[in-house]
C-alpha cells in the first residue's frame, strides 16, 4: 500500500506535469529552478513568443503559476510561458538587498534564456515579461540590464526602482504597462523614498523614452459588484491601468488573503487578455 507521502508526491507530480514542467539550470554555481508551459498548438518548425512571469516576494513560481492562470492564455494563443523561481522566494530589485552583491538574478535569467532558446522554438524578437510586486520590480531591472532582449513588460503593483532607473543602458522604445490599485497597502503607488518611483513618474519616464505625446485613450470599466472600477489610459506603447479601490493583487484572479492586507481583487477586466493584446499585438 502506498504511503500518504508517496501518494501526495505522485499527485503533485501529476498536477505539475499537466500544468507545467519544473526544470533546473545552473547559474553562478547555484542550481536555479523554473517552471515552463508550452502550448499544444505550437506547430513543428514554428517560432513562438515567450512570456516570462515572475512571482512576488513570499510566493513560489508554482503558486504564481496557479494564481495568475497564464498557462491557459499560453495554451489558447499558442506561446510559451516560463515562471522563474527566486532564491528564498525573492528577487534582487535594488532595494532591501545590495544591487551588485545580492543574488545574481539577472545572470540567472540570461542563462535561462540561453537554455530556452536552445531547446524551445523561441522567437527572440518577441520576448516579454510580467510580474507581480517584487516580480514586477525585477522585470524592470531586466529591461535596464538586458537591452534589446525584453521587448515589452507588464508590471503589477510595482513601479520602477530608483536604482533601476539610474542603470538604464538603453533609450530604445519598450512597451510598458503599469497596473496598480489605489488602495494598495503593500506597495504605495505614490512611491517610496530611496526605493521606487511613483507610478505617475514611471508613466512620465516612458512617455519621454517612447516618444509619446501626452494624449491617451481613456476607458472606465465597472462591470462587477466587487467595489472596484478600472481606468485604462492607453498611450499606444504605454498603458496605465488604475484599479480604483483595488489592492495588491493580480486583476481578475481568485481573491485570497494569506495574512497580509492584500485588498480587493477587481473582476471588471479580463486581465490576461489585456496583457496579450498589449504585448503580443
């Protein structure tokens, strides 16, 4: 008779295999982990986009995978999504950890991409990134230090870290979307001194860098009864999504609370579809 632990291990392996494959890569003498899902709709010989999706602090890559449900989006649209795992469930974003001497997360991603491009049909001209909280902070470091690699990003609950702005290595246009709840009690949308910019300052930065005039198509959405509403300011290669009364959460996900004041999760938009339309189109 199988023990409980054996049965649980088999069950977890089955779930992980169905929804994604967890694999390993060595970076700077450290074994790093990532989980990958490739759509069954990818045709032989076809090059497809890659979406890197980064978890927040305290979450694992697998938890983030189930939370954001971007596997379903990848399956439907025919691309590959990868969830890197941070050391101690965290990322070196330039504050609360030494930018240069902390965990070598950028090097990990560089090596990860080399491996992915070798073994999977990645269209290297269509590599995008998204992330929540610390994951959102970190993807902007990738944009800064890996110019011409990340072609667009969607940051949820995470403006640009101060140190990242200082170290931008390129002025090329990059698609940028910021998503933030006005009632976020974890990451202040108005910024934090010696840590990160305000969301509005980020929008101004990308307006200038992407050479965008100060004219936006504005849409207000309030479809549900969850006490939130959504304002979408579309500037073309730049988008600002304001979740009125929204918290520190991934829009349109299952609301949950793990002991932190995460706040409300809006159900007014199909957020993953918005990500796809913004980055991939």
